[in-house]
């Protein structure tokens, strides 16, 4: 069967349905939720997932040497984790989640891009859209044979706390926070203990779930552009995206990618690092 390249960073359910099962196409369920949601993503995956999809556990497949959640593993370990899922150098990867808001699938897309794997995309609308269209699902757990994956770390996609501190001094990039407006303003409690309320000085706010419509698919490009503009983002300048723990920030990065904006990065530690008691300066 002839392989087809991915059409972009976002693929439709109809595209995926037409190419599902092709050699070199790996589907990944990257569902993840905060504990307060009361959802078990692995149990939901086992109950029903896209045919052939493997499960990417964001809590497990991260840097286990730090107390910060979901931090990228070092390149060698990251390559091992990805290869163990059965994703190889030549594979095309489509990630989805069950949130209906692009909560975590973009983190999978972003992680692969950081690892130097360009052939990665997010399923528009996730499993919710797939189910609504009565497309096939399967139960159980899929385990693919381990593959060969070579990580080529793309540092331009990642920012650290020192990088953000330097940006505050230089003004070289804009900071954009994906958290809810209440958390951004410091009037809504953080879901993790030991964190202050507020935001990085000078940051703009665009809650990640405002980039999708009622059916869970991303808004049309022009509407996405208007959302960034309304948040005060200059799309002609670099953007550093942040959130609570580096997950939903990737949804903002995906939105920028869809718009053709290439100078964007994610602050991996995000508020879990910056907002800790005794951390850098904040605004409310």
C-alpha cells in the first residue's frame, strides 16, 4: 500500500480513517487528566480506543529524576521511551486524546517534534469526534514491537526557567499562558499544592480550550488568528507558551503551528516550576 505523508500538524478523522492500518502509520492515545477530573485515561483506553492505537502515559513517560510533573526526559531516555512504544524513525504518528479540548494530544506532537521527529500530527476532535462519526473502536491494550528511534534534540522548541528569565530582561519573545483566566489572575486555586497564584510578569493569557469549537475540533484558521490577536499576541514575533505543567501549553503551540507561525516554544517547567513558593517574581 502506498504511504501518504501527513497533511499537516492537524489531521481530520476522515483522513485518518482512510489511511488507518497503512505501514508506518502509528496512532497514539495520549489522554491525560488532572486528578480532580476523576477520570482514568488508561482504563478508558482499554475500554475503547482507535484500532491499533498504543497508549502514551504522560505521567510515566517523563523525566523521573525531578519532582516537576511531565518534564521531558533526557534525549537518550526520551528516545528509549518512544522506541519502546513501537515508534520508529520512519513512522508517521497521529496522537489523540479524549478531552474534547486538545488537552494532552498536542503534548505528544510537541514531544516528538522536540525529539526531531517531524512526521507527527494531532487528530482533530480526538476520540470524541471519532465516536460521534460512529467509526470503529477496539478494546484491550495494543503493544507494538520495540522500534529504532533516534532522538535529535530540537532545543528551539523548548525553554527553561533561565531562558524565560533572560527573555523577561531582553523582551525577545512574548509569553503566553494557556491556563484558565482565574488561575492566570490568581483568583482561582492552583490544582497542585505549594504553588502561588498569578502569572509570569508580562505574560498574556489565552486559555487553551478557547481554540476549539463545541464539537472538539479546532476553530477555522481565521478564528484562531483572532483569538491570538485578542489575547494581545503579535504573530510576527516569537512566542513562548506556558501552562500549569507544560501540557496544555502545547495546544497553544499547535495553534501557532496551524497558523504557520514557526517561532514558538514551550516552557517545559511552566507554572509548576515558576509558581512554586520562593520562585521568581509573579504578577496578579
